[in-house]
C-alpha cells in the first residue's frame, strides 16, 4: 500500500514537472517575443496574452490579419493611419493604392507623405500601418494591405480593401467686383457672391 502511495506521488511529481517545463517554454517564447516591450507594461501584457493564446490554441500555424484597414473619411490637410496587423508573417508587406504597389520599404521612398509605422515583434505580431500626412484630394482611393508571396504562402495574403475619402473644405466665398462696387442712390444693386 505504501509503495502504491509512493508511486502515485511519483506520477504527480512528473506531471507537475512537465507543466513547469511547458510553462517555462511559454515564458521563454514570451520573453523572446515580448521582451522588447517590457518598458511599456501594457504592451507587454497584451503581447504575452496574445502569444500564450496563440500557442495554447495552436493557431500558430497560420498567418493571418489580426487587424485590417477600414473605410474612413478625413479632412484635407490632416493626417490619417490605415491599420494592418499581421500575425505570424511570412513574406514582405506592401500597401497598394488603387491597385498600385507603394513598395516594401517602411519609409516608402518616392511617397514623401506616406510611411509605414508600428511595432514588429519577431513575426508573431507585426503592425504595418499606413500613415498619410497632410492629406490631399489625390489620396482619395482604395487601399489594401498585402503580404507578398513566400515559400509557405505562394499566393500571399490580401486584406479587405478600404476606401479613404477626403473631405475638402469649400473655399471662402468672395464678392465679385470687390473691393469697389459703384452704387446709385435709391436704386437697387445686385452684388454677386461666389
């Protein structure tokens, strides 16, 4: 009987040790992926939770979008950000505007008002947010976030398309023939405003 009891203890010890090992591996992975974020406690927690969730659910085999761009309407002259977050990315990311690729370099050379911003955490979670500054009517278009083809994903991955509409303030009205308009006493005069 005593032997049996000892044996039972033995088993629980091993399963406990295995749990600890799994926990340790999880911590190791989380530290690797989220360690850079430690100075921002909130982000570390978010990353840790996300990482452990990814590992626990075993979803880690599939690259996908965690966040996709959505339609938005922005006033001319303002700055906007179109969001795109890729989980377990394989392949370069590029945005397209009206079907035209803007390039894979985050600084988007050739497009001085455009840049790709956000944090990357070792491929587990990558933010590729398109920032457009000093918006003009030319920026009104369909935008799409794409992960380009890789060995694992020969067809790549494309986000939903999002439309950016630009709100243009009307010009200030002006009076035609201003500043001097001759009038005759007691006679109605038309003043045209445009």
